[in-house]
């Protein structure tokens, strides 16, 4: 089929896509935040307005100066695959994981073998990734995990699923199509755990034919694009005519607000009546929201806890809970 951008230079395509997003944008699903660095993105009002709330696509959100050091990062890392670090590399064929007989060889020739390669913990394998991961962790007060996905053309990635962490997708090269669907069931509550057992309430895999497509959208990502997916958001990626390399940046915390409330109860920092009032007043979704490290170490955290728990998160404070209800 004919694509409107097929005969245009990529630089012109990028400019037109940003302009169209700006002209028609209501920020319901697509926003233009860039171009800039990943830190610029997470400090933007666009990101603050959707954090732990809804997915959002940011075309051309990354500047060339941010993307350039990451270009061909998959080749640099895959060239170093050996017995010592093979556990960080996973292989998928037709949506299913498998273990090749020759891990190092398959890693180096994944394109010709039609295999998708996933490299976990990229922050430990690549200096450029480690640099932005440390900056991001300091900025958000969250733990950062970065995985790389290198996918040949005409390849299904991992089957439809949701993640147990918020993720920011960075398209480093090529293009990739994403089917994105609203959370269903327990996934609506921002789950921080998942299960591989079918039938379990936290099972995170889906059959495409079982999804309600009225709550789904298709997004095609190009080099330099960003996509934010809160945990629980169902997604199914695949490539078409182009190979793709993207980084998935996971945002994690050691604590949710429910964890903190339970810890304060156990240490008798708050009494049971206050604890019961909090957990009955707030939705499970709000209790599952992440607490950033800067909040936990505040000197007056215990005395301010009730008001912090129910106060408005604000536009520049990821990790603070939204005002779902007023408990006091």
C-alpha cells in the first residue's frame, strides 16, 4: 500500500509529522514534546499530565543529539555476547521465546535468521545508556531499567501483554507498529506485579481476538519518537517493511503508597484507625502509585504523610499521589 511519506526525505517527514501533531493535537493520545533529551521529556508538562494515568505518543520527541550516541548500540553490545553475559540476552521467534544452540552466533546474525533479540539491563552494557539512565533516576527519584529490542522486518514481537512497570519507548532506528489497548480487569489498578499463570488475576498475556478493539489504537513509531505506557496498558508491537531497534525504559520504585502506609502502621507511626481510613478512602489504583525516593527520605515525612497521601500530585512531581479522594 502507498504511504504518503514514502517519497519524501526523512527530515521533511519528521518536520511534517511534528507540525501535524501540533496543529491537530488535543494531547488525548498524541503530543509533541520535543525535540529534546529524555530528561527534557520527563520534565515537560505533557509527561506530568499523563504520568501513571494514560498512554501518550510523542512523535519526534528526541533530538538527533540524543539519538546519535545510541545509533547501532545493538551491534556494539551483541558483538560482546559471550558465556558470561548470555543470560542478559533473550531470543523470540513468532512471538515465542526460545534458546538457540549458538547464543553468540544467533545474536550476531539475528537479522538474517529472522529472530528478535532482547538485551536486558542495557544500563550495565552500554555507556551512553548508563549515562541517561543515571540522569533519569536522579531526576525522577525512581529506579531505571533499560532493555533493548532489535527486531527484523515483518516480525511479531512479544505477543499482546501488559507490563508491571511504566515504560518509555525510545525508537532508536527503523520503524515499529504498536497496537495499544486500554487496561482491562486488574490491570486498571496499575499493577506492580504480574503472573505467567493463565487465569490468575494478574496474568499479563492476551489473545488478540479477545480484545475489545474499540479501546485500541495503532501507532507507528519512527526514529526519534517517544511512547509512554503506564503499567497495565496492553500493547503488541510488530515490524513491517523495516527493521527496528528501540529501548524500553522501565520506571520502578521500591515502594507504593500502600507499602508505605503498611510500613507506617507496622512501626506504629500511624494508628490503625488512620490506616483503615486511608485504605478505605483511596482506590486501589491510587494506593498502587509509586513513591519516589525523595519523598521517602523527607525529614517530616511521617508527620506529613496523611496530607501528602491525599494532596494533589502537581504537574512536576511524579511519584506524588493524585487527589482521587479527600480523606480528611
